[in-house]
C-alpha cells in the first residue's frame, strides 16, 4: 500500500490557479507598461517562474516518494521520472524541462539574470499548469486502483 501525502499535494495543486493568474496578468501588464517602467514586472516574472518550478518539482517529489519511483538526481530528472511514469505527456514534459532549467539562474544567479523581455514561458505556462493540475489527481487515482 502506498502512502500518498494528499494534503501536501492538494495544497500545492490549489496554488496553481494563482500561478496561472499571475502569468496571465504579467502578460497583460507587459503590453501596457512602457519598457522603462517594467522593473517590478521583471521581478514579478522571476518570482512567478520560480514558484512554478517549485510547485511542479514539489508535487513531483511527493509523487516519486509516494509511489516509490526511482530516486531523482536533479530537477530535470523529476520531470523525466514523471514522464516515464505517464503522469503527463511529452509536450508537457518539454515545457517543464525548459522551466526547471531556469532554476539555477533564478535562485542563485539572480543578480545577473537578464531583465530585458517577457520570458516566453509566461505565455505557455497557464495551459501547461492547468494540464498538470488535472493530470496529477488522475495519475493518483489510476495508481491507487
């Protein structure tokens, strides 16, 4: 029998609509804000991307632990394991791979992070996070049958 920490998974999944809304609001605000006044938008974008990374990898780690999947050796490996276990499809994994590759820059190299444009993932993440939000409970249901 598996121990699935539903409380922690659900807590993180319930945060996904906030992240989706943040991405959508950033995209809208970007267009109407002069480039000389975008500093707060840049910083909000970075934090939103970072929170997306942490949400996806936290849920991934909880699933890996719960279903005794192989140990992940990196953030990218968490995505690969979830793909291998069919939590989500390859196109979703591709976006998440690109996302988690930003982690080091956002968390450790933030002083030199380029603040020039809206990151292309901001426009893609709402639909992919929505897929993830429904794919995780579906995976758990399949596995617990």
